[in-house]
C-alpha cells in the first residue's frame, strides 16, 4: 500500500510496542523448556507471529491468555520437526537454524520476501565442523539441516551479525557436554548480552571466560518462568528523533535499564548536544541546541535510518560509521537511504564505512519508496512530520514486520 502524509500538526504521547528482538528470544527459549512460562507484553509484529508459529512446530503448547500475554509449555525433545517458516525475520532464521540442528532428522527452514535474498553462508561455513549436515541454496534460504549439533571447542567469525552467535549460544546450552565458543571480530555485542540475559531469566547460565569467549554447559534445564518483554528501543528511535527535531512527542514504555543495543540512541543524541528528559509523560528529547552527529553505529545498525533523518534535518555535516552492517538487511539499507533522501533534496554520501549527510532545515515533496523495508518507511515518515512537507511512501505496509501499529500511532498524534 501507499501512504501519504499531509502537512498537519502532530503531538502527543506514544506508547511504544514491545521489542520484537526480546520477544523472539523469549518465545524460542520458553519453547525449548519443559516447564510452563508466561510471557507478558508480547507484540503482534509479523516477526513475532512467525516465531510463535515456529515454537508450536518445535512442540510447544501455546495458549493466548490475552492480547499481549501467552502461556508456553515446551516439549522440544519429543517433537518431530520437519519445517520451520521464518517469514521475513532475519533474527528468526539465525536463532532457529542452530536450534533445528539439535534434531537428528532433516529440518527445512524457509522464508519469504527479502529474507530469501539475505546471505546465510555463516552456517555453511561453521555448522559442518560442529557435526551438522547442512545444505543452502547459493548461501541463502531454503536451508536444510540435520544434526545433532555437537559440543566442542570452536572459533567463529562474528563480524557479519551477532544473531548467528545468539542462535549458537541458545542451541549449545541444550547439547551434550560443554562447549567453548570463541567469537572473533564480534559486532553488536549488546544483542549477545540480551541473549545471555534472557537465557539467565530462564535459568540458563553461560560464562564469558574472556572477552568474546563463552563457556556453555550443555543440557541445562530451561525453567518455566514469568517474563515481561521490554518496550522496543528500535521502534522508539523514530519518535525520539521526531522529538529531537522539535516535535512535542513523549515516548512511554521504555526501560532505561534495557539490554537492547538501540538504547544507544540516547548517547548519540547527548553527544550531539541534545538533552534527555525523563518526564511523567514519558521520555522526551530536547534538541534546541542540537548539532550534527559524529557517531559509530557499528554495534547498533538498526539506528541508521532514524539517525539519518536526524542528520538530514540538522544543518551541517553528520558522520555515521558502520555502513558495512547495512548491506544484508531487508534492503541494502545504506544505498536505500542515499537514494530516497536524494529525492528529498538531502545529499547522503557513502565513503568506505562512513555515511556522510549534509543536513538542511527542510525537504522537498516527493513520492518515495520504502524498498519494502520497515525502517526506511518509518524514518521517511518522520522526515515528513517534522518538516510539514507532503510525502507519499510506497510499500508503506512494510512497517508490519516490526511495528504494525505505526501508522495508527502517527494518526493518533493529529491535533
């Protein structure tokens, strides 16, 4: 669908949706346990729905208690698993492939849309030495695996994505024996910390013996527990950006103690002269004295779209490092941002691993493409809201991947 944003006044309070990253981890870990877990504040994004469906295929009995609460009782050891459909979730396939490798029978992992074009060759490189038979399709989905995954001493490359590492940490906690996993060139370590935190909440303890080296005791019982999903800092980044650019918007539902990598947006704003205000109406950003960015987003690449919007509407040259993390997303996100902001009259340059944005105070009306990428759609919407310039966004329904209620929340801000 296309969505046109008209020049109007928008202000108010946003109740941020749950973190799909936190949710997918918790759903999968609960499904691997033998006890009953109750997960609260689960979202309804496409990625979360896909993980819930796959948890049932992994043998879990799932009962929906209310709109955002699920009871999950695992039965993984007895389950016969043949196929898992990851939808468009990159995190989903990277968590589920190692878990599927715990089974001796062949498991086929499929997906749809942009996920079919995303490289998964990490598994082809490292799973065979871990006892897993694996077959990919030119480094991409569909993937066929059969195990069982074997404990041992392994070194893997973590430069492509921390999601692969998270999947291995979860799976190795359920193998026979102890595994020592050394992660070289690790990126997005806050997401690994999130996985470790979630596992610990279910009674699974993994020790980091040295930086990037993990000792994982196998066959750890996953205990039934009550677990509440954090509000999503990734989704919040767009509204916080709007606030930093002068809109009267507050964001509720965020935890300042969250393990999510995208909480780093607060530090990026502070370094750029903004003030963080924790008010009774929620979190606000005062960007009165804002200046261009000079930040490294290598460990939080999902912040690139929101930060690009901030930079585009802040006069001067902003620099954001970590462009190499953007190629294997729902779109080639660095190129997509460059192309779409050019249509708005904003110059974005990609120089080696750095994005340079020449900021301005306004944009020009345009019909722009989301590239079927949820984060591109949302960051472009914020550019329209802040400037009061009419934009039509093609494939605007891409937001359903992570934030199905985004357009409703936007319209609720209309005065």
